C-alpha cells in the first residue's frame, strides 16, 4: 500500500490555540501510527490576515510538543514552496484547467448583495450563492468589468456528493443547496481556500486529511474539485472542536490560550500533550506524556464525536 501522507496546515493569522494543537496531535498520531510522513504547509493565502511571526511560532509550538514533520517549514522537500502565498502561479494553472472545462464564470455581486439575496445555509452561516451572475452575456461581463473586478465562481452540478469520513461516517450534500456556485478566486485576486487547499493537497500527494469538523461541510465541494482537477481524493478524518467553558469555539481572533501562554502558566509540553490526549479519549487520566507515548493507544474509535467542552481547571488560564 502507498505510504500515508498527512499534513499540518495552519493559517498564520494568530497563535495556534488549544483546538489547533488538539487537531495537530490527532493529525500526527493518525499519520505516524501508520508509518506515514507529514507535510507542514503554511496557509498564508490571505496575506493581509497572515503574519510571518505567527507561522514561525506555529513551527516552534509543534516542535515543542514533539509533533515533528518531514517536509515544509524549515525542512526542504520536493513539493515546495510550502507557503500558499508563493503558490499563486500554480493556483492560476489549476484555475485555467477549470476554465478550459467551461465551468468558471465572473461574479460581480457585492458582499452586501449576496447577504441580502440568500438565506444562510443552516448551521454554517455561509450564504448559499443564488446564481445571480451565472448567465451574464459576454457583453454584460465586459460592461461590468469596466467598473468592478469580478470574483470567479465554479459552476456546481445539480448533484449530491457523498463520502465516508473516517470519523463521522457517511456524509452527503446536494451542492446547489449546500453551497451553490462557490468562489475560486476573490475579486482582489486572492485564490479561495477551497481551490488552494485541494490543489495543494493534490500536488503534494497528501493521502490523509485530519482537521476540525468546522470544515466537514466544505469537504463535498473539495471532492468536486479533486474530481475536476484530476487528483485522487485523500481520506478525510474530521475531529471534534474544543469549546471554551462557556461553549464558544476557540478562535485565534479571540486570543484563546496559546502554547506560550500555557507554558508561562507552568505547564510543561508533556502536560499539554497528556491533557490533550485525555480529551481525545486516549488516556484515562491527564498524565504527562509525549506524542510517541500515545501512539500505542491511538484509535479513532476512542476519540469523541461531539465537540469537547474544556473541563474547568484542566488548562489553567483557559477560562476567562
Ligand atoms: N488552514 C486551515 C485552518 O487553519 C485548515 C485547512 C484544512 O485543514 O483544510 O483552519
């Protein structure tokens, strides 16, 4: 069987928080327990929100915890560059493949128009694009392009896409109702996450994607892109999210506890790994350990499916 290739794909828009570390630990265990390798990709697509110091700190945090990788970051490899901000020419070639299939069209709608025109899809808060610009004539496109640069959208087929998530089981989505025609490149010419992540995982030979379940609903549209771009789809394992004690999701924007913050409060890296391993259901007690120590007890069966409320006191400083 081909070797498992997993990946860490942090977005450097803030310090990694406990939820990011939890997911990275599971990605590491899932790949290493199968003798797989791991690629580190810096997902700094959105240059305005990304900062190099966060990308560097993410590498340091992973290293501190013992979550080592094989390619990317400060490790050379055959699939570079490993920073999305340096891969725009590659994304352009992928976009052109889709354009050649006649599946891409320009969209001139503003954010405000989109929000007014469409009900958010239940649960995700993302508006479903109603197809407003799908059938503009070439003349109309030329006219509107004079005053506004368009986003580019992929025309999705009226089909249901299904896949079996390694942790959450069978998932199905009727694309026109779940997301509608989605953006491949924004009007400011930044490539969309959906296109970049598929093109990168495809190009880098990733066979196993482990990430938070907030991206479960993006997976069917990514599978469509794998199919269209001609890459074999990886196996997906989504993980439960960690929730603050008041039930909200952890987020980089809210400045949720970073590894540096935890170490400053007196925890050791092994304390953090042990407590994350405990939350993942791999340990009976939150005892200090290394990622290596968790390998023999790793199994997706033990990992909860429901999002995990951080127990009070487990990570000092987590409750604010
Ligand atoms: N870069 C994304 C994040 O930090 C993860 C994307 C993915 O795993 O597909 O949330």
